C-alpha cells in the first residue's frame, strides 16, 4: 500500500504551525475523509469545517496543494499521486482570519453583502427567461474560493470581489424600486468595477461553476456601459 | 403589540423563516448557528416542496394534500397541524416566489410541479435539482435586510448548552457555548425557538449534514422537555454507499420515471410495479424501503446476493438525468464512478429523516412555556412517515407559525437576573470540572461515537424486536459508564454524553410502541393497532424515562 505524507500548515496566535502525518490506506477518498482518517488514526483533532460532505454547502473550502478547493470534492488520488509525489499540503484559505486549524472566519463576506445592501426592497419581478441564469448565481456557497484566487481582493479596501456581481446580477434583475436600482449601480461601480482587472480566475475556481463572467458583464453593462450608450446617443 | 426578544437556535430554513417573520413585526432576534446558513442541511434538499397549486389541471386541492399527508403518516400526524400546513402551502409558494426563488417553470410560465411519492397528483414544485438551496438563498437574502437594520443579530459558531428555566419551569433564556473559543454565555429572552434539525449523529454518518448532531434535542431531554415519536425514523429507499458516507438519490429520480428492479431468474424484475400497480416505485417511502428489504432479506434476491437493488434512470432522456436530476448525475459520477445515463444505480434504504423529535402542538409550542420548536427537530406534521416534498414545506411553515404565535403572545416582565446568573454559573462549573479532568488515557470520543452508532443502527433498523432493543439498552448503559476523552473539545464531550442518553429514549420509545405502523415495524407485532393511534411521548423525570401515549392533537395549554 502506498503511503501519503500530509502537511497541515496553519497559524495559532499569529505564529505558523506545521503538523505532519502519514497515512496508509485506501487513497480513493476525498480530502475531508482523509482528514477524518488522520484524526481517528492518531487520536487527535485537526479542526476543519464540514457539513454536507458532498459539495453542496461550501464549508470545507481550503487550500489543497496551493489551490482553493472544496475538500469533500477533491479526491486524494487525482490530486497527489501524479503531480505532487505522494505529498499533500493542506492550509486554511489565506485571505480570511483563522479561527482554529483549518477553520476560517468568513464574516467579512457577510459584512460586505450587508454594506452593499444585497436584498430586495420590493416584490421580485419574475421573468421566466431569466430564471436559468438567476438559478445559477443563486448557487453561490459563500465559500471564498473566488476571493482567495482573485488578484485584486485583499479583504481591506473597497473591492468586494465577484460575490458582489454574482448576487447583484440577480437582485437587479428582480428589483423594481428605481431608487434602489440606482443605488445598486453605484455600489457596483465603487465596490467592484473600479477594482477588477478581469483576471477571470474566479470562473475557473468556482466549485459551483457559476458563470461569474456573465454576472460581471451584466452588472458592468447595467452600471457603466449602459450610461455611456445613453450619453453617446444624446450627443448625436 | 409588544416587541419581543427572541433567541432562534439554528439558521437553516425554519430558523431563517422564523427570524424573517419575527423581524418583519419589529421583534429583536438573536440567531445562533454552528456556521452560516449556506452550510445547513436545508441546502441538501433536492426534490421539491409540496403545495396543491393545481397548476397541472389535475383537480388537485389542499384537502387531497391533507389526506395524502395523513395517510402517508399513518394517522398519527397532528391533524390540526397538517390542516394548517396543507392549507397554507400555496401561500408559502407564493411568498417564496415573491422573494425571488428561481422555481422551474412549465411551458406556460407557471411554476412546474412533478410527481412525488405517496401522491397521485403532480404537486411538488421544484427549483432545478437544488430546491432547498434555491429557497434558502432567497430567504437568506431577505434576512440580510433585517440584519442590516440590527433587528437580527447573528452568532456564528455557537451551540446550545441549556435552557434557563424559572421556578415555574418557564423558559427565560438559554446558555450557549462558542464551539471553538469555548466562551460560555447566557442570553435572556422572552421566547426561545429551537430549529436545530434532525438527530443525525445518533446513527453516525447518515445522508444528512454532520452539523445536525442531535445535541440540542438531547440536552432538552435532560431538562425534562417532552419528546415525541422517536421511534419514527425514515429510511429513504434509495441511498448509495460511498467511501465518504451514505448518500441520497432523490425521490425525484423516481418522480421523473426512474424504475426499481432486481434480477430474478435471469430477468429484470420490477417488483414495485408488480406489487403496487397503481403507484409502483412512488409508493410512500416506508413501503418502498420495506419492499427493498423484503427483496434482499426474505426473498434473497438482492443483486449478487448483497443488500442492493437497482434504480434505473438510464432509459430516461439524457437531458432529464443531466439537468433535472443533475445532482444524481454528479453524485454517481463523482462518488461511485458510475454514469447513470448508462448503468443502473445500486441502492438500498438508509436513515434519512426523523419524524420524531421535540413534542410540539399545532402552534409549535413545546411542553415548556415560551419554548417553541420548528423544522425537523419538532415532531407533529409527519406522523409515522413523511412524504417527500413535505419537509421543506414543514420547515418553512413552522417558521411562519412560531413567529405568528410569538407576535400574539404578551410579555410579562420579571427580574430573572438571579436565575440567569445561577444557570450560567452551573454551566461554567461543569466546564471547569471537565477541564481539570481530561486525559488521553480515557476512551476516545471517536470510539464511543462509533460504538453508539453501531448499537443504534443494529437495534433501530427497518424491523425491530424487543430482545434486540433491550440488549441495546444494556450496551448503552455500559457505554454511559465510559470515561471519555474528547480531544480538548468541551462541546464534543457534552455532545457525546448527552447523545447516549437520548439514544436510550429512542430505544424505550420503540419498545413501548407494540405495533407496526409506518416507519416503526415490530417483528412480534406485525399489525397496526388502534390503541396506538397516538403520539408516543417520552419525558425524563428524576432520572427515569416515562412514556405515555397522548392524543395526536393535544394542545400544550399555555
């Protein structure tokens, strides 16, 4: 049987902590199951967050050999045997404060969503043609993979990352209050448009395969380009 | 109307709905959960939500929904609660639609509805293959507004420890713990709403969320709150075994036309269609599960002699499998390495839902004044067997009703500072005792959890008998005496201790119901008995568990 070397790289009280383990056994398992086996096998507790164990809830987003992924959908065999020589490094996502081991505090995302007023003030306007797209953006897990990989998001300045247009592309399609729509456009410009350099990496890493580029371009059109078109037309 | 201070414990669909409805009326809500709402088990509900919208021209009506629910639950549902549930269902769908849920539409632009088990009408509205997630996103978005207005304050990472009860045994608040920082805090409140989901962890890793660990229900039992129908555990007919855990293949697979078969004399045998020509594989879940059990264990016709039959969707249009059932497609390809558009899926029944839990009446009141329970943790709507599509409905409806009741209640102000201080001190002392008394020489909590799950799965299977149940009681008593090492986690320690206790209540409830009804099948009592057309109520008093059989519609009287 093959042996896997596991390195858990995290922080405690601002200091780096490295924990190393070995595991021999069935390797056709996802990383969450691996963590469980390491815990049981060593009578220890590496804290990690998991809930559904089948890629539906986003709890277990972490860095696996440097990539932000859902640990429950990332199988060890594919990941480590070919590319990483039987070694796996597991870290918490780096752009969020660490609570314990692999558990992170994502409250910044939720604070941003509140600040950006991501809710409907009026009854939703339903257009059956828009439903497939609205369905896709509603799948967002708030797992943070997109923010982790985004070259522009740092959790500190105005830029809120692609979670904002993913949410507001649905909300602005359903909202009927003109005043609120105007506000959403301003928020998009301030908290997204001005900060995104279009690396497009968010669409590649999203575990739910949300069409983030479509969400972005819809919001850019509504908030920025649409106004240019109007302006140009008036000039002519 | 008075403004109330409410603690809502649990932020899945029922807790979210209740919080939204409370905040709409200006109440102050503190909403506790182990993690954000996106992580709740609600997002795992695929199939849909039942309501007699009658969008399909089949003359559906709320009274037929009522009858199907009562028949499915084998008449021990709370009838008054089911009446409200089914009457309110169309309005709930309308509300979900109005707050932006992306329901799948039919060619006329109406909300589409499909067939689900135990119902002859197309009554199950759905949002693609992820109804729970889609509904949750909409309600969560709505709640954000009230969080912004500071009417709702969230506490993430918190778990319930105990209720604060005054001299009259009325609830005046709760003590909770932050699972990671181990901060223990008391919270005063006019009302407490429990929305903590099913009792998954008693049975180890079942199909649902790991976070629904039964801890709150277990600790409420220890504080003498009445629980109900614990023996009523739903086995979903079609679960698959993966290296991760048991996973569910949604009933929608059969709703869309999927067929169940095994091999008999070298031929495919569609046993459900032969035994139940009218509904076939879409009989209520308890019936389908028992049929599969019979095929494998009594007729010895499981595939390759194993506890397996096949669920076949491969003959359906590829688009149906990949779009309407995309979760089935993903689970099979990712975790089984099987393409369901080509091969049949090997399935067997597995534990999936708890019809039993905290006893509540049709107003979602519990046996303790000012304490409500909603969602899967509360027992009332589903009786001896829940229909597919009624769980999302029940969760949301519970949130509606509890909020309505709380709005109606009048607040009596009294000074509870002393009581609150005492309860907090008591919990802090327990924590200090544990802290001083931990060593890895004790039995690992992992081992205890596994033993507990093994005892309970063995005793509380699809068929039960007194001897096995009593044997399990003995094993639990032994387990209770183990000294446990919980890897420096106090919450884990409290949890496992209380779960052993709760498990005894499961067994005692099962021993006392001496009949076979719905999800509870006793080998010695194969028939249904009118004597037990009642709710099994269990309560712990002075270290003794007392069982009684109450009228299904009994009110709490406060």
